[in-house]
């Protein structure tokens, strides 16, 4: 208990002081203690300096009763001589090194539990006698015997508040940086400006690693964007402090740069700037180090401390994230710019002149086709020049132009752009598009799809547009080829499947967005959204792989009964109708289907030849050396076309004649097998057989001959 006895201090005064210290801030507690010590000792107090052992520093927030603009930090090894004190501190206590006559009185305060010096009290002892100094020491020691806990606790609270403030600043920085994502250099400059504020660094530099990771390129140097430099600044990764950090990936906190072996003094000698200390840290993204940031000269301290290191580490994470997003954002911008440019180039080359639009609007068809709306009619018989005009007539005949208030020039321009967007592929071209759209017209008109409530006006209109646009910009190769050849289209759409169909939809949207081509312009927002969803669904449905996935469901709803207002049933029906239109050439007379087969296999074999040139083995129907066309046609009709149109006839009995035509065409293809083999035996193979002018006649002759013989045999039986 003797240690608690006060020898020079009035107990009541200590109790009063302790009472006053309750609920005060760190600086207010310091002010109270400074006032008390000066009053009890009669000696001027300069400062109280708590020791931060984790940073090996003394920190000073007040000189006498004056709160400093910014804290001062001293090494904890400071001596009692004024010559050891920095000039900034001497200026604050109104002293000059040249006029100091007496030493300071530094009194260490021990922590009674941790057995270490927790605080240093600095007094002006220049006018004090030796007896007074001894008494002063006792007053100070007895004061802090009871008050040390208050100042240390308030300091801890102060440091936590500072840390919280810096965390909030980091969050504020992260929000602020979003506005600079568009320019990487500006973003990095903004990052380093904010880091300078947080860490109170005098200068900053930021370097990014080149792709080959052999050089660091300065984007921000001494706080200045290198955009302002004529010559690019580069540092090899095997040199200097920044290079060392880039190589090791570890933060480097150098308290005295001139004593560090990695520091290059040459820059200081050239610039006249003296680098005292450096905090250099790596910047990471998800793949590793992308750069290095370097902070120079701690302004309010002797060097960068652990808190600065924590800030640097945290900022490094945000910096890496924002750099990554900025680079990605830049790539997206570049991609959008390239896409826009590509679209502009494409639209320029496929630009439809207004004169052509005017001519189409005023075009007069010479021939009057009376059976245009009959299922047996082949639209391929229409002249190429007349097809756009017939397309306008189709929209008009179905009342879409009047119902949706479509401007005739807008429709004409849209049709001409669609026509021009089709390539000169053997089969997947404008003629195929017109044929598919014509069959959609036949279904809507002859099956009364709108009147019988199978489709709404909007759905029927979009259904027709879907058929017209379903193969836009087809390249004459299938989805599998796009994927295996790793084409640009595959890179865009392969993850979603239906590569070509997604491209066809994208090109359709491109045309719709072209000025003067939006035939959906009079739709309200809900109708427009519905139209685009329906358009996309319809075009994707023409991918036969999707048809195969839905075949069982289609069979089921037609067996159990189709429900007109069931959205799932309606979607399956529309998908089936799209496929029917796409394969409708098979329901025409055999002369037409044979001609279409020539076009299809010409396209197939061209793909097969291309695959061979790439060192790949094409499938049989793509290989001109292996394909036996009659077998392939019979299999195609049997496995795909017949089941499809059987379902159509089940729901719409009026289409039953189409099933009969299919059976007849299949029979002719079956008959053609022996004719085909005869040609092969005579040295004519593959496509050359189909192209032979006598082939069709021989197939018909053989078929009717076999039929008559069969009938005769049946009669005899």
C-alpha cells in the first residue's frame, strides 16, 4: 500500500482531476493533464507523448494547450537533448537550435502492469533548480500513477476513430472510382491521389506490368499522369524497389531509403527531390500482379507505419478490382465500337437506296397467278424480281398493313434490307426465305389461324416476319461447323446453343433498328416486348436440334388434345409451324423437291469439302464421295418430315393432302435408288446424277412401270 501513498501531491487535487477526466476526448484529457502539471510544478510543459510500440513511435498531438494541425511522430529512442528533436517540433515549441541553453526534461511514465514505458512527458527545465526538478518528477509520476489509464484508453479510442475514418474514406474512394472506369490512366491517377491523402504521402507513383511481365510502365509518376510526358517511363522488373515488389509480390516499407540497397539515388540527384522513406506495394487482380504502387515520404511522421501498410493493402485490393473492371469496360467499349463500325459498314454495303424503295412501292406485277394461295403452288416459280412485291401483297392480303398501321415505305424498305441481308448460298438464300414466308402465309390464310384463335393478330404478323428472316446472313454451313471451326459466331453464341439461329435473330434486330425499317414501330411497349420474344422464339425453333427435343411433347399434345389458350401448347404449336414452313419444299411436286435437293446437297458438299481441307472428316451426307442421296432423302422424309406433317394434319385435317404428297415424293425417292445406282455403274456419281437431264424422266418412268406391274400382280392375285 506504500506505493499508493502520495508524497508531494494533494490527494483531493488528484481526485478532482480524475473526476474531470471522465467522458472527455483524447485531446481534452491531454489539455486537462497539461494544465494540471503546469499548475502543480510551475514549469512549462511542452508535450505528452504516448509510445506506440507496434509502430516504434512517440506520437504528439498537443504542444502545451495548443492542438496541432496534424500529429507529430518521433522515434521512441529520442534522447533528452534538443539536438535530437526535429525542426518541425522545435518550431512548434518556439525554439531554435541556435538559442537553446538548457536541456529538456523528459520523464518516462511506466505502465504498472505491462512493465514498459507507456508515456513520455516533456518539460521546459531551463529555469528550474535541481530541487525543483526532483519535485516536478514526483508530481508528474504521482499524477500519471492514477491518470495514465485515462490517456491511454482515450488514445486507443482516438486511433480506432482514425482507423474508422480511413475505412470510410476507402469506401468513399471505391464509390468515387466508379466514375473513372472509362479511362484507365485517369482512374489510376485518381486512385493514387486518394491514397496520398489517406497515408499523408508527399509523392506517389504507379506502374503497371506489361503483358510479357518484363517491364513496369509508369502510368502515374510523382502524382502526375504520364499522359503529360512525351516519353514513356519504363523500369525493368529486375531493378529497383518497384521491380523487387513486382517480382516478389510482397509489400516493402523502407524507413530510410538511402540505407537500402535497392534504392537508386540517381533520380534524387537529377530531380533535387530527397526521398526519405518509401512504402511500395503490389496491386493484384484475379490472375496475379498487375502493377506496383510506390508512396514516398510520410508527411506527418518519420516513416510509414503499420496502419499505412494496412491502408495500402486494402487500397491495393480496390485498385486491382477497379483496374480489372476498367480494362474489361474498355474491352467492352472497344467491342461495342467495333460492332457499331461493323454494323455501319454492313449497312453501308447493304444500304437500300430510296429509289429502290420507291420502285418497289410502285411496282406492278405482270403475271396474275391465280393459285398463289394454294398449298400445291411452288413460290420458287415466281421470278426473282417479283418476289419483294409479292411479299408486300402477302402482308396486305393478311390485313397486317392496315391493322398495324404500317407505312408502306417502311415495309418496302424492311423487305429490301432483308432480301439484301441474305447471302448467295446455294440453298439458304432469299428464295428460300420467300418460300418459307409463303408457306406461313398459306397456313395463316387457309387454316384461319387468326379467326380460329390459334394465333392473335400480333402473333400471326410476327410469325410471318420470323419466317421471312429466319435464315438471314446464313453462311451455307451448319451449327456444328461453326462450333468445330471456332468461328466468330461460335465465340458469340456457342455457350447458348443454336449458333446460326441466334445470329439470324441478331441480324433481324439490326435491320429493325435501321432507320426507316421498324415495322413494329406502332406497337406499344408491351406489344413490342411480346413481339421480340415471339420473334426470337420462332427463329430459334428452326434449329432442328430444338425440334427433336420438342417432338415428344408435340406428339403428346396432339394425342391428348390441343388447348388454344395454354401458353405451353401455343409455344409448341408455333415451333412446329415454323419447322413446317422451313421444310415446306418437301410438300411440293417431286420436280420441285428434286431441284431443292440439288441446292441442299450442293451446299452440304461444299461444307464437306471445306471440312476436308481443314483436316476433318465430314459426316456422310456432307461427303460428296460417300453420300447416297436417295437413301438420305428417304430417311429425311421418314424420320423428320412425315411425323411433322402428320401432326399438322392431325390438328388441321385440311392439310392431309400434304401428307399424301410427302408419301408420293418418298416413293419416288425410293424408286430413284436403282436409277441412281445405274448411273453410278456408268461412272456418273453424286450431284452429277441429280443434275443429269434424263434422271428425273427415268425415275418417273421406273416408278409408273413398277406401279403398273404391282397393280397387275394385285389383280391376278
